[in-house]
C-alpha cells in the first residue's frame, strides 16, 4: 500500500487490510492513523523491498529537499521527483520497446493465484480506471473528502 492509501483510508474512516502496516510500537495494525505514525511493510516483507522503498524515499525526500519519514513537515512538504531517461542514449529504441513488451507479456502470462482474474503491470490498472472514469463522465469522491472540500471552499 502506498502512503496515499493510508491517507484515503483515514479520511474515509476505514481500516486498512491486515498485515501491511505497523504502529509506532512495531505491532501490526489496521488503523491507518497508527500506520502513519509507524511504517508500511515492504511489498515482499523482506530486506530487498525495504531497501527499494528506502531508495524511493531518498529520491523523493532528501534529494529534493522535501520531508521524509519522521523528518520535516510531512503534512505539507511532500517531495516529487520526475526522472526522464532517453533510451536512445543507451540502446536501440526499437529493441528496448520489444524487450519491455516481452517482459510485460511474460509477467501477465504467469500462473494466477486462485481468484485472480488478471495480472496487471505498473500503470495498467490506473489506466483502466481512468478510462472508465472518462467514459462514465463522473468522478467518485469519498463522502468525508467531499465534505472537507466543500468546507474548505466555503
């Protein structure tokens, strides 16, 4: 779960799934507010996932002079980093596209766990959700968030 998922759950007054976050005392929690004071488990529940998470936080926190876990104004000083890499500087672009497509297809064609209908690659689920929203012409807004927006708008 991404940090924004904790914010959404807290705003909606909902619990988060079991087994994905710790409170500040190191106990597993389903309370998003307690998880925000604690830690989100790495996706693989292992040191490699924790290391990857730390690298992302370094890139979007200290590197861009923004807050990061436990330091700075985490309520308003969120960091963003945009990186652009021209594959043509490193490899043949057509070959790169072909190989990335092969990799994505291999991931999507792996055996699915029971109850899983489709395996998504990064961005695919969000793209489908965006397309569905555009097609419907409506945006779903959580009730507590809508009340907060109306209050802020006066």
